[in-house]
C-alpha cells in the first residue's frame, strides 16, 4: 500500500494512504478541504470542498453546491508531488488522517516552508 509523505525542514513524516488537507483562505476567510490519495502512479485529489469563492480562488466549473460548500471531484493526472506554502497569514494547515485532524506544526517544525506532499518511497 502506498503512503503519503509530508516533508519540510529536513523532516519527513509518513502519513496514511488517504489524508485530508484543510486550510482557510487568507483573504476570503473561507474554508477549503482536499482529500488526497497515494497511488502507485502518484498523488490524486479525490474530492475538494470549498466554502465560498472570490479573491482568485474560484470553485472548479464542475463543482456542485452541497450544504454550505462547493464540492468537486477533480479529474487530473496523478502528481509526483505537491508543494504547499505556509505564509503565516492564516492558521496553519490541518492534516487529517484516520478521523483525526492536527495542525501541520504538530508534524513538522512550525517554520518549515515550503512543505512537500509525495508518495513515500
């Protein structure tokens, strides 16, 4: 089974095969969540949930409104890695696995930037 690795500041943490990343948009103050999966071909996003739109962060064209979020199931090629930035302008990323969410700073040093998601070797 492939696992997702989270790396930054010289530290690498093995996560689950499926995680959710959540954050708050720095301008709109709306919540975003993406469900990431590790596959032998790379990382995929199974679903994304976006609370609102604006400030250049529009929901994808295929997104449907479900409750108070737009929900989309992106169709894209698997990615070898995803680079995440931690600006300090908002609360830290939340990393959720196995039903538990934690701030990224519980997993990596608070100053780690950039941070990379990849399929663990």
